[in-house]
C-alpha cells in the first residue's frame, strides 16, 4: 500500500520518534545515506511560492543520490490550461517515485493522494496544514530542549492563517505536559476547530492572550510567525495587523536563558535582526534540520532498507 503524509497525525508518536532518531543519525553520518536513493526521482509540485520547503526537499533527495524534477508555480504548469490535481498526479505517478505538493487550496494534496500511485507529501495546503515543517520544528525542539514533553510553548503572530501553527499544535498535543500560550491579535486567533477538536477534548492546558511581553518569562519555546499577507482579503487589515509583534533582543532579556526562539520563516518584521546573534535564536537551525528530517521521511515513505 502506498503511504502518504497529508496531515501531521498520519504519523503515530512512535513513528515520529523513529523518524527523528533517523534524522539525527543522518545529521551525524551523512555519508551512510549518500546513495540510498540512487535511481529514485522526487517530483516537487509547487502551485504556491516557496524557498525553504521546495529546496529542502530537493536537497534531501540530492543528498541521497536521487534526482529531482517538477514545477515551482502553477503558472509554469498545465494547471493554467485547466488540468485538475487528480489528472496531474496520475501523470506525475508515471514519472517519479515520490512527490511533494504545495497548493493554495486546502485539501488539494489529500485529493492528489486519492489518485496517486506514488507517496504524496503535503508541503503546505492553504491555511490548513504543513506536516513536514512540523517534523522540522519537532526535531529542533527535541534537539534544543532534549524532550517533547513538559514544555510551555508560546505561539505568536498569525495563528489564524499560519498552517505551521495548526500542524504543530496538533502534533505537540499528543505529548504529556504540554501547555500552549496562544499569543495573537483578536482577529488572528487560532481557528475554533483547533480549540474544540484538538485542545479541549484532550484537556490540554492553553491560554489565549494578546500581549507577548507579559507571558515571555514563562515560556520554554517561543514560536514566532509572520502575518500571512497572501491569505488576507483586505490590504488595509493586513497593514493594520502586520507589525502586531516585533521580538527584539531587548524584549528577550526577560525570557529564560534556555528559551529558544523558532520561526518557520520567511521572516518579515516580527523578529528584529539583533535577535539573530542571540544563542537562543534557533530558526536557521530549523532550516538545516528540515533537510535531515525530509531525508528521513523520503526513506521511510519509499520503504528503503536502512543500513545498520
Ligand atoms: N517554512 C516554509 O514553508 O517556507 P517556504 O514558504 O519558503 O517553503
């Protein structure tokens, strides 16, 4: 049976542990994995812009001896001629062994998976989910804090449209002793379904606040996000909300010495450049970890036999 990754919960907690252990080993011993995908092809089907996710997938495949193909905008694909996602994936299944798909429409990768003969990885669907960013985030948190349980996680910024936030909450909610502090303007609060279907049924501790500085000293992780300009219907609302939170080195003085700052990137204004030199800034480590964890995911979904 072909295995896909569409939603973060498609992987069990023990599968995520195994993936993160494999990613750690890939990071420590890259040569061991350098030819495990010789002859394999990855297709990157990106209907929406990306720098990190697409290049990270491509780097992951190239690091293991495979090759890559694809398109980086809907405008350069036959979507402009009206081809459906279902037909596109049927076609791509004839060319590639595995594919990563980003699409502005929520649910498009799931639709593709229904028609695919190869594993489909959701590389971000609208404001919905971004499961491989979550694997990147989990690897970084585990690496920095040594655990994924008993943590107070602050998520700050655009919690409404930020798909990385939705996926991360869904995943972390499965670990013991996680507390969420949801920091956003009223208009950009986390969607109701996250509260009603993820947090409340599991009795997960959470609070929704608008002020970052008052909660900063309590956090173990601060996950900053940009305001998602491309998801706004109204430019004036975006302009009003875009600079709601700007983390600076001065503000970080009240945070714990081992509170790490994560951000899925791209950053716009929400983290000042002076934070980059703080040893707690972990957002570029996230990018590097993203390659290792995508290597681990590709190997897992392709069912490649791993070296001892
Ligand atoms: N984090 C992330 O998804 O970045 P890109 O949009 O550049 O892929």
